[in-house]
């Protein structure tokens, strides 16, 4: 039986249509949609505890959005070891419109990553005219599991932002090479300069532009002018680029001198930022070189087989000599091979040198941080590997069964596997606990991962579950003072303060400048009543970290207990300077000022404390006392009533309000019945054993005309006061007893 029509299998037909240049916009759209589909779960992820707090959730300047002060801060700040003002401003921009909801910060990363995939596709398409190779390279880059760290980690917003300007700069450079001119070169410079403000890894871009001059731009003199069917292997509406035989390497380098000038400025700023933040780790040069060689090979291995990915790979300091030698030999052999093949298969050398060259700033020759390598460092270097993979596949297609269609099937399978791997890796980034569990699983003897997992568990309230991980961190690194300190904090949380103080002391022996250990030690000492030594450790905290809000606050508390009120006021004031909305500091200042008879100032602080925390009954009581001292009885009674609405069993509010209702000279303010009710409640709570409260009850009975009960209560108050050696209170109740026997209520003057 004859069958008419197209009998080509659908997948084969799709692979064939991939080469149709008219489909480029649709393919670009599918690339973006595929990227969003794979990474969509990030929208439900939390901030992680590793670096994210520095960028958004605990960064008050960023949280304010775009402000003039924020702009100045962004260009002057290097607290995280990087100078990347545009990255800060981008975080501020997101906060301006979406606040600190992690969903929008994650989706911003995803938006930029999908844009980068699209830009990479169109950059390659414009450079080479090869549609199939371009889309495969872009999808491989976008969907590879190594990309998860840069997309799912809010702190690595700088990666996707810098990647965007990297590709935009290349696009502008392509336009410049097509039609050289000052305006087009100025656009290249401008985009490059902006990119450097996102992340310093763009310092390698002029080097990559020289590689692109070699291939596929073919601007280098003496470069073979034969048609390379891999450069324009797909049908294209544009003609193959004619080789530019008028440029020497010297001329091309000279052309890029302004770019190299910007590179030098960025290098200086980055180095100073790393030094200023204390992020540069002093390792022996041999150890750094060895790790750099090993890391290049490990990155290549992760590209080919992306398994056991982790947020932090611990640095061993020294790798075995045979591994370093083997890595060096492999890199030299591969480099020599690709250089030898440069005329026949230039994409191999270009992609390889792109990969190695862009890694140089982050490979650890200047060791910043404690990692031996990091997935995020491959964000831009992997563009070179993607080019190698795509054009190598096109070359192999000529020798592959079923030709290009067969290779298309393989390519689709590879991309599908990468997408599945990325989906699996994403799950490890949903929160801090999952992230560091994976790091422990994927690496060996990772003290930092154990420490951070324990931290994340403590935040969840799983203190007992966290303690074994602090202990594991200490087993791996006995000098890990932060783990020792936090293990002590766990014991303190469980009420085992003596063990806690031993750990704090051990942490300080390991590192006398551990501010957290000093702080926690001081808190424990203060709880034991050892105020002198607690003050010593609080002062140590402030020498190390002068802006430590709570060290100022608790030092002021300790000084208050020592009776050093003026010193305490100074530190409470520092607390308010650093944290103007600190309700506790306003309250404590109010108490001190009230003791110093500076009642008007005390009232001001109590009122501010109530604005910040209106549901604290004790503040209303203290404000009531201060107002009563200022003879503002009606306002004082309002505050006492407010306190009782918040806490019906607040003893001081019950007693003070009852006393005013029973003894105030203003008839309009007195109410004997209510006074009795309040005073009886206060006495019931204290089992009629507090002489002051029983005395108030006696005055309330007298105001209500119940003089016999008033006399008995006054006698009881007298006896209780004598038993407690409160002679003045006993004498006063004895006098009041005589008044009540005369059928007269007491009136305050």
C-alpha cells in the first residue's frame, strides 16, 4: 500500500527544522521558556544563611531601596570582600519594589540568567551564523547543573548581572568590528565599565575579545581564509564574514588598550576590597598554584559529569604531588593539542583558552575565602566549554551514524540529562539545612559545612540536633573557635551554663579576638552575678566590634546593676544611636532617669518605648509612676488601667491604681469600691503576705467606709512589715491604724 505525505519522524523533523534561520526568534523564546521551566522552583526558596544575610535580609541599607545614602554606600563599601557597587544598587532596586520577600530576589536571578541564555544564543548566532550550534551551546550553558549555584543563591546575583554585561559588551564589540567607529567603540567601553561594577571577573573580557578576533571574527592577519563549514554550517541569511587580513596581534592589542586601562583600575579596587575585608587568605604560593592546577581539572570534570556539587569545597592547602603533577601535565597536553589544531578547528583553542583564561581571577592564585573551588566561578568560563562542545559535536556529525540528525538526537538527550540534573541540584538550595546537608554528603571533612548546618538547625530551634555537627566541625578542625563558641551557646540554651562558659573560655583561648565568644561569655557571667568580669568581656567585644548594639545594651545593664548609672546611660545612648528603634534601651533609660529625678525626660523615653512596643504592661506602669510623680494623676491612672488590660494580674498596676483610688485628695478621682476590688486582687495573688499590698487594701477599706476591716488589715500590714524588718513601713501602718480607728480614711498630700 502506498502512503503519501511526510513520513519523517516528528523528532527528526524537529531536528531538521532547527537549522532553519527563520526559526531563530522562536528558538530563542523556547530557550527562555525552557530555562524558566527548569528553574521555576527557586521562586519558593528561602534566603540561605551563607552570605545572603549580608546582601539582603540583614542589610538595612539595601532594604531601604534606592536612596542617596545607599548610592554613596554602594560605591564606598567593600565589607564582603568585593567592590561591586552596581550589584548593591541592583539589590536595592529589587528591595525598592518588592521588599525582602526572597521570592522576588530569586526570580530576579532567574530573569537575568534566562536573559543571558538568550544573549549568548544571539551573540553566537551573529558571530558564526550557525543556528543549531548556537542554540545547543546556549542551552548547555543555561541548563547545566553547575549554573544552579549562581541562579539559586541570592548572594550570587553578581554572577548573573555580570554575565549580562559580559555578553552585552561582546554584542557591542561585534557591531564595532562590523563597522568601526568612535561611537560604537565608546559603547563597548561603557558596557565593559558597567560590567566591572557588577563583578571583577570581567577583567578577562579583553583577553576573550582577542580570542574572538582569531575565531570566529577572523580579524587576525595570516589567519587561514578558507571557508570553515563549522563557522557557518547552518543555512544563514547573511554571507560568511570575509577575513580581515589588515590586523596584526599588536594592532588588535593596541585597539584594546582603553579596556586594559579599566582592567587595571578594577584589579586595584578588587585587591583593596579583599584586603580591607580580611577575605584574602595567606597561603603558600606553592599551595595556591597546586590548587589552581587541580581546580582547573576538577572544573572540567564537573562540566563533563556534574555530580557531587556543593556550595563549598574545603581547601586541603596541599594536594598530593602526583595529583598536581598529573593535572599540570593534562592541562599542558590539552592546551598544546588545541593550539596545534587551531587552524583546522579554531573553536577548540578559543573555547579552551576562554575557559582557562576567565578562571584566572578566581582560581585561587590570590586566595580569597576558604574554598578550593566554587561552582559559581564557572558561570562565565563555561561559555567557552559550551562553544567547544557545540562545534565539536557539529564536526563529529559528519562521522556520526545518521549524520546531523543523529547528532541532534544525542544533543537533545544531553540537554535533557542536564535539565534533570539541574532540577535535582535545585532541591538542595531550598533552604540552609538542605544546602549544607548536601555539602557534607558531597565532600569530605568539611568543617565549614558542618558548622553552617548546625547554625541553620539552631535557627530552626533544633539545638540538640545541631550539637553533633558543631562537634564534628571541631573534630575536623580543633582550632575552629566559632564552632567552639556556638557549641557553648547550645549548652547555654539548654540551661547548662557552667559547660557553656567552659566552651566560651576555650574559644577565647583559640582566638582572643572572637567577639561572639566574649559576648556570650559576658552574658553567662552576668547571669551568675559576676558583673565585674562580665563588664570586662563586654568591653572586649566593643574593642573588637565598636558597633555591636547588644554589647552596648547589656554592658549598660551590668553597669546599672553596679550602680554606675551615668556610664550605663552612655552605653544605652550608644545603643539608640546604632538602633534608634530599640524599645528596651528607651525603657531602661527611662528607669535610670526616673531614679535620678529627671522625671520629664524619663516620661519622654517611656512614651517612645510604648510607641515602639505598646503591648508591654511594665512600661505603662513605669510611665504611670513617672506621671504620678509629676502630679498628673489622671494620666497616671490611664496608664495603670492600660497595663491591667494587657496584664490583669500586674501587681504594681493593681496596687498603685488602688492606692490612688483610695487616697487621692481629688474626690472625682477616688472610688473606694474599685479600690477594694483591685487591692483584694493584688493580695490574693500574693497570698496576703506582702505588707505594702495589705496596707493598700487597708486604705481601700477605709475609703469604702469599711473601717473595722481597715483596722485589721493595717495591723496585719504592720506585723508583716516588722517580720520582714521593714520598720518604716510598719510605723506608717501603725499610724494609719489609729486614723482608721477614728473612722477616717487616709488622704495623700
